[in-house]
């Protein structure tokens, strides 16, 4: 999870949204990424999407675990389900409850660590840039 947190902090330092993600196979880092919607003017570059893009083509994802500092949204959850990633470990879901039930209904194991560091990082960002946060989660 620390690598995902580092990615989130990197994204924030670039003026973006502090959400990071890493993909792990057999205890080894396969890829890392962070939300780049601001940096790349992208509609879909959430942390998980950037991480999976950086992973490139994989023969299978069934033996991987994806870590994210925040509970995945439905777009990212749909990709996790589509790629048959069996386990998601999240830093927190207090600031955004995301698509946990959707993933679980498709057999994905979801572990919420409820890390205060992740909650604080998101709360600081949401308080500083509420309009950008609402744009990211498509709320008004």
C-alpha cells in the first residue's frame, strides 16, 4: 500500500488528484500509477486506469492484486471485474464509498484498510479543491 500512497502524493505534487494504485503479482510490483485526469486532460485516467495502462498487456490478471488508496469507482471497478483481478486492497472508503458491492457481487475480494493517512490525504484535497473533486466523481 505504501507504493500506492507514494503514487497518490506524486499525483498531488503535480497538481492532480491524490489517488494512487499499484498492481502486484506474487509479492512483486508489476505496475504503478496515479490519477492523471488533470495532468493529461483525460476523462478516464483514474489511478487504477493509469496503473493498468502502465502494466501493459498481461496474459492474465487472475494472479494479481490491485492496491488503491481510495475505493474504486464504477469505471475502475468494471475494469477490475473485466480483467478478473481477484482482490482489491484499498486505503480507505470514508471519503468515497465507490463500487465495493459491485466488485464483491462479481467475486472480487475487497479489503478496506481504513488508513487514516489515506483519509487525511483525501480530506485535505477535497477541502482545498472541492470543484475538482466533484468533477472527478461527476457530482455537482
